[in-house]
């Protein structure tokens, strides 16, 4: 799994845990719905840390909590 795929899965995981939609988390986070849609649809493969921080604020978690998931344990090598 790539980091981009892990980020997408983590966003969906957090949405499911908190019973919020992608649209709702984009509104709460102050990120445009199109930006969040691009992330979860795979159009954006390099989500910026500032965007992840805004999502974390919307989920009311820290960046550390966002990345504290088994999804990020065995990522594919990105440099080839």
C-alpha cells in the first residue's frame, strides 16, 4: 500500500468511527469538498501536511493520532 492509499483509508476509517460523511468532514475542517474528494478518489496523491492537519482538526485528533494506525506500518517503498 502506498502512503496516498493509506491516507485515504484512514480518512474513511475516521469518518466511519465518527459517523460523518466526506462532505461533512470537509465542511468541519474548512477544506473544500472538491479537495477532499480529490484526495479520497485518488486524484491527489501527495496530500499536504497542512491539509492533513486541517482534517485532524475536523476529526478533533492530533496528527500523531492520525498516523497512529496499522495502515502506516508496512508502506511500499516510494523511491525507486
